[in-house]
C-alpha cells in the first residue's frame, strides 16, 4: 500500500550546520507514527519540511505516491496536511470558533456575504461545536475566549482545528510537553480518536511513555536522518532510547546490536 | 445562539464597558456641579468638539489594534486640509479637491504601511519620521500662510440642522457615526476584522493560521489614511480655514482617545466603540472643567492622568495572560 506521506533523502543545511542529512520518512494510512530523537537530532526540521514551513535543499516529498513541492504551510494544507505547532498558533484574545476558522473563515451565502463580506458566524460556531463534540472536547461555549481556557483545553482546540481541516495527515509537535498528567491523558485520547476517524497522525514527542502508549510505529531520528523504525509491541523503551542516543544500532536485517561491542571489535 | 458568560469574561470581551461607565459618571457629575453643562447646546458643542480628534482616533484605533502606533495622523490630516484648500483656491472644483485631499491621505497611509510591512520597521519610528516630513511638507506648501475656505462643499460637515427644533446636529456627526458603524462592521463581522485582531494579538500565530499578515497590516494603514483624510474634511467643517499649524497635538490626542477607550497598546484588543467613548470622555472632561472654572493646564493634567490610569487598567486586567 502506498504511504500517505513519504520523504526520501531530505537535506537541509543552515550555513555549515546540516539539520537534515538524507532523511527518509514514511507514514502509512490510519497509523499513529511517533517521531523521536534527541535534542538537535533534526526532527523539527523534518517535521517543518513535511508541513511546508521549511523548504528542503534536496530530496523528495511524496503525498500518496505523487511528488509534491511545498513552498509554505499553505501548500501543505492544500494537500490536507495540518500541523499543530508547539506554541499552538492560536490568537488568545479571540474566541474558540474564530480561532478554529482563523484564516479560512466562511462567509454567508447570498448578497450579504458576497457584497458585504459578512461572516457566517452562526454556522461556524455550529460546526466548531460539532467538531469539538465529536472529539469529546469539553468546553462550555464556542464564544469563550481562548485566553480563558486551560493549557489542555487550548491544546485541544488547536488539535481540533487540525483534525477538522486535515483530510490526509495531522502533524503534532510535542502536544503534551506543556501539560500536566491528566491533561496529557486527554490529549492522548484525542489522538486516539483522530486515528479512529481514519486520519493518520505524526506525533513528535520526547515523552517515551506517551509514545509507547499511543504509537503504532516509532521513527527514530538521529544526526539528521532516520536510523530505525520499530514497533512498540516488539521493542522496549530501552531499545528506542538506545537507538536514539546511538548506543544501539539497527542492522540491515532489523536486528538491534550494541554499537560499543562492534566498534570494540575493530569494525570502524 | 445566546450563551451566558461570566462577569469577568464580559469585561474582557467588552473593553468599552469601563470607559462607557466613566463617560456617564463624568456627564452626570458635570451636570450636577455646573449650571450650564446639561444645556442641550453645550452637549451638542461637546460632540462637535470631539469630531476631528474622534475621526483621527478611529484610524488610530485600527493601527493600534495591529500593535502599531501612528504619530503622523494629525500631520497627514493637516496636509490634506491644505491640499484641499489650496487646490480649491487655485480653481479646482471643490469636490474634486476634496477627493484629492482624502486620496492623498490614504496614499501616505499606504507609504506608512509599506515601510512597516516591507522593510519591517517599527511603526513608531516610521510614523515619527513621517510626522517630521509631512509637517515640513505642509509648511513648505503653505509658505507661512493659512487658507480660508468658503466653498459650501468643504464646509458641509459643519452645517447645522435642528432635530426636534432644538438639538443642534451637524452633518459631521452623521459622517462620524457612519464611519463608526462601517468600521465596527468591518472589524467584527468580516474576516478582515478577525485578521486585524489576530495579527495584533500574535502575528506568528496569524501567519501559521494562513493569514496574509503583511497584506492585512498594509490595508489597515490605508484605511487609517482614509480616516485621516475624512478628519481633514471634518476640520474644515469645524473651522473653515486650512492652517499648517493646526492640530499639532492631534496625534497624541487621538492616542489618548483610543487608550481611554480601552484599546490595548499591545494590540489585538479593543474596539472602535471604545474609541468613540474615549473621544467623548476627553471632550466632556475639557468642557466640564472649563465650565467649572478650572484652568486649561489643569485639564491637561487631568487628561494625562486619565491616559496613565487607562493603560494601567489595561495592563493589570491582563496581568495573568501576559
């Protein structure tokens, strides 16, 4: 089956720093794929390239097998790829419904909308309510200002926006990093529900227990490239940590070996 | 769909409520403490006195909502009055001269917006520079003269009518009201308005949400420029004389009206309703204190204190969010 989103040999250099060094990526339909890596491993750059925020110097991105070129976040959006940024990209002084539709507001039909550009505020509130209800997000009113929400609720609104408009992929950058235990749990449930709706999710996270709780596969990123893809069912948390720190290595046959041992025997 | 909101949230989303209460209190206090304040003619005069600054302040509100500031607005309006007056005196049809003056103000607004968005310069610096340049341009253009206008088109906004035979109203009031309604609609009922708030609130979030940030900011300066052009027309309606030395503190007075009206200098919060109320508060304060026999300079002190108080209230009411 063709992957929903894939990338081959992505390279991105910032001056003398190489943030991506031939990175590969593959997301299958209906899965939650966690992307893990140490600080500075280049996972942010990879994610930005996939969401259109960064244009790679070399390599190829494919959506359902077809090569694409993203010059900005709007390009990726046009392909149904939505991103929940770590700082959420919400306008705190505006209400939930307005934030959900920010940048893609809907106008009323008829002359009121065409001529006077009147927004369909009621319709947008209704749809916002429907999306949030579907995802089981509990907020009182769609006209509540985002700044009056808790951190977890804000996260939920940002996730709901991505889920509402993402038709192919939802990318989430550290969605639980700023949240407490209970709120993190809710966000993980939310990711689960998005997967249930058939939408694949790319989850960037530092939190191994969260990754192992929710992910179907784990993409391990190290020194600007993918070093392994493992399943949480067959591999332990320790193995993943070993891979991302470079203590372990995945061989071509998929077996994991200790780097120290092999180098010690003079292979390098 | 009506939904109940808590009192604190109501205040948060209706920043004009505090200023509106202050306005009512000021009117009542002056009405009770002086014999002349509640006079219908006086109240009408108060509104007329707020028209030019109020119109400038409507444009200023848009700029401040994007977390900018416009120090050149009154200077632009003055240049516009000179342009209109001199063209008319030199034989151009008054309506054409008027349109030229208003379009010129919008063009200067476009230049401001272009510098702010194109070169990413801080609005404070851009408009400070333009304040100096436009003021100098006005003086060069006027060559030490002022220009009285007699054409009825140019003075039309000062034309008075009597409602119910006693309340003196001017067309200028109607124009200001129409502008207010238009801007209120644009800011609250259209996508453009939501984008203006979002850009002022958090430009990066706005960009990531797919809003064309620079285009939005540029459009704000153009619309603000239009407001300043109309303020020029209002000024000619009040005093039919284009004077290069008029409204030297108009920029600060307009910022005062905006800030007293509850619009946040940090951007993204506020309303044109607040600005309207703010402009009225300043006019009421001036009129009331004059009638109470208080010196002009003390009126300045009172206005200044009010500005600081308004910003302090804004700062502390959002203390938790910022």
